[in-house]
């Protein structure tokens, strides 16, 4: 799967499942916490939805907590898990 496809699916999760304004998901540098304002429960739900969508397990020991909220980081992380 290409990164662009992964990014589209992540955007769909945000827009369709979490009801985020699509315009907020356009930039790679968008922060789920700072720009989109997901709270901790929404962030947890988002992570669970990403795991389900891509059939992966996001291991807390593998992620960088200060970066998990960035769309570009999440896209790269999922891409690497799918390799």
C-alpha cells in the first residue's frame, strides 16, 4: 500500500468517524491535538480505528509520544508497520 493511500484512509477515519472538518486534515503537519483539538478519548478512539482499519497493533513502546499526534508521523508509522 502506498503512503498516499494510507493518508487517504487516515483522513477518512478523521472525517467520517470522528467528524473532523476535512479542511483540517489537508496538511501533513497538522496536529491532532493542537490543530484538530482531539481530546484524550478521541485520540484513543482514533488509534483504535487506525489499528482496525489497517489490521495492525500500535505498540506504545514503538511510538514517539510527542509525535503520535502528527498526521505525517502516523502515516509513516502505519506504512512501516505494513511493510
